C-alpha cells in the first residue's frame, strides 16, 4: 500500500487527477480516542503516514497530532507544518498523493514536501489588506485598501509580493502549471480571465474555498489561487533528480537537509563534494550528472 497522506480538514482534500491517485485522509479527528484509533489503522494499513498541517492551524490541532504520535510511540508518522496558504497546502497534498504510488521510499516522499512547496505559486485576490499579516504590506497599500473598489493581488509563495490590480503585473512561474481557483464572498473573474492567461497556465480548475482561508488572508472577500506542477512524470523527475541520503538518526532515506520523519538535520557534506552538486530550493541537492528537472516551459 502507498504511504498515507493526511491533512487537517476535509476541505484540503482536492479531487484526484486520475484513478491512480489515492485519496487523502483527515487527521486529527474530533476526539483524541478516534484520532488514535484512526492513526493506528492507517499505520497498520499503509505502513507510514505523512500528515500535513498549515502553519496557521490552531494549537489544539498540532497538540493533538503530536499527542497521537507520542501515545502510539510510532516513528512512522511524519508531522510536517507547511508555511503555505490553505489552497497551496491542498495542492501540495495532492502532489504527494500522486507521488505516493511511485517507487519513492516514505522518507524521500516526506522530505520532498519542502522541495515541492518551493514550486507552488500561492496567492489571493483581496478586497482589503487591512488585516493581512502574513505578507509584508506597506502603509501606502493599507491606505489604498480603504478606497472603494480597490483590489489587491497578493503572492505569498514562493516569494511574497503585493500589487494593486490594474496597475502592475504579478510575476508567475516560468514552467508549465495548472491553476486552482477558490472564490469567497466577493467572487471575481480576474484570476481566471486575467491571471491565468498572463501566467500561461495549462488548465484552470475551480474548487471550494477552504474554511481556513478567510482567517489566513484576513478577509472573507477573496479569491484564493494556487498554481503548481500537475503531471506526475514531471513531479517524479523533479524529486528523483535530487541526491538521496540516509538519515543518521532513524536510517530512512531523505532528500534535502532534514529528515521528514524524525526531523534530524543532515550533517554537512565534505567540502570536496561541493563542486559536483547543485543546490535546489528546500535544502535539496541535485547531482551534477542529473538532467535539469524543470526546463523552461516544461510540463
């Protein structure tokens, strides 16, 4: 069975691209007892569980996740706090679900989350930035947000940026992506009619707005969007091009500079090897002999 991918709420489970993509599960559940029972069943069935949670989630949720892992005394549960907006996290979970049926070990799959997150363009169209505290906002933008009809396009990942709609352009990915859009109380076609063509996306899908989105962005008047890689062969090429290491603490395979399961950092490599590798986002290192994972315009 493939490694199980878990998220903290049902609205973070995106529809699968195909029949091969496994569903995601929800953890934690309503009570500690049900969470323990459910997580134990997942480990018995899948062997390993990768649980993603947004950095904005309540402390009660994270405490219960850590309590479940502690009570079960299991080293087969990876708890990954991801600093992405809710829709971006849902997209990352979908990508990990796609890769879970490939030949990656659980350790590589868990540690690939940080790498894949750097290739997700997550943002929102906002009617106000007055309560936005997760992306830097200038005083000038705060003042403009009180102007009737003002709209702002905000990019939270991979590089924070804020623009006034109609006056500037929001920088997008230089590789082939699919765009997800989720509308709140103030629906607008700017994301699908303007942003999608400007970013030259290779498909647009509308999904329900996650419940956490209004709190993350500081307003219910928004259209959240996330663009990322969607072809499993490209995702596989990206992850497989990265050099694999063995965790010195738990023994699992990993990519990047930290184990996804035990969080142990990777010891620094000898200086003599620095000239034969290329650093990737998320602390990953690609061997010099590997092909370029994302040529410009690739899908």
